[in-house]
């Protein structure tokens, strides 16, 4: 059985650590080596591999130092992105085994051109594509790519646990409530999130089921969401609704 822990980094990043039962582990998107090395030392763990979702510095900045400390580890990441430390380039459909569990690589371009996620055993590590109550900015790809990526993730089983790379939930919920102010699930979630953050607890992981109930970017066919953007777009097909939402969030 895999145990997953969050290691906070910078202001709002999470480096996810996947641990097995015999003291070996993997980290996902280590933007900073220092908190990872401190955690490994404190818990007497050995680092076996690094998984990378995309090339942004706050996701890969710690990799060179971790490779220096653990010279034989595998560094897995998107083959379509410029990441010099990779030892195992992967792409959509690739599979890898982590401590007896098979994970499949999912291509989820949009935030960056080669962004990938890792899905296995009911766990999804999705970098900066899907956040709780939100989604990543479209920096390199197109709105169509990001919409397709989110549609792909929304099709995963409801019970899938979603491990995003940032603690953006509180601000995302504020935006979601601007879209669906009467949503009772959203109001309840806001209260839960406020309580967790007041105790300095992470709001993650979330689940696909939860996100389909409260995340406007996964609800582009819902009448209330469509209504919220009628003054921002003439076309009301799901992609146009998504685009209007994302552009609104950019300035929110």
C-alpha cells in the first residue's frame, strides 16, 4: 500500500511524496530540494525516483540537487519538454511501475505544451492542470487543449484522489462562488476550506467527484455556469464557455 504525503514548498507549492512500506519513496515535482532532503532525513527514507509533470521552475528547480544526492535515481518526465535531467522521457499512454503499482501517463497539454499527469491505483498527480475548484492558466497551449485535458481528467473514476501542485483552493472557491453563488455544495466547501486553512491543513487531495460538483471549469454545460458568462461570449458551446471562464479568472 502506498502512503502519500505533502511537502510544502515556496508560498503555495506541494511536492508530493509517495512512500512504500520499506523506506523507499518517490517525489513528484520537486521545485525545491531542501524540504525534500529534510523530510527524507527526518523519516529515514531513500529516494528512488522523481516524477515531473512539466518544465516550470517551481516544479523542477530541486531536481539537480536531488540527483546529486541520489546519483542513480530515475527522473521521469514529459519527453516533449526541455528538462535536461530526465533519464526516462514519457508521453501519453506510457506506463511505469511504482512499488508494485502501475501508473499510466496522461497527456494533459494546455498549461504547457507537453504537460503530463500520472494516474494509477486511484491516485492522480496532475501538476498545474486541474486544481480544486479551478484549473491552471493557459501559458503555452490553447484553450482547446486545456479544455480537452480537463475533460479527460473529469472522465476518470469519481473516487480518484487528485493531487494538485498548489494550494490555490481558497481563491479558486471565491471565483467559483462568483459563477454559482447559490450553489450549496460550494458554500459548504468554502466553509470546509476555510476551516482547514485556519488550521494550516492542506485542502488536498480532492476527488474527481467533488470537482465535478464544485469546479466551474468542469461544469461548462451546466445552465448556471453558462448563464454566468452570457455577457462575456456570444457562443455558448462548452469550449467557448470554458474560454470565457478562464479569461475571467485571469483578471479575477
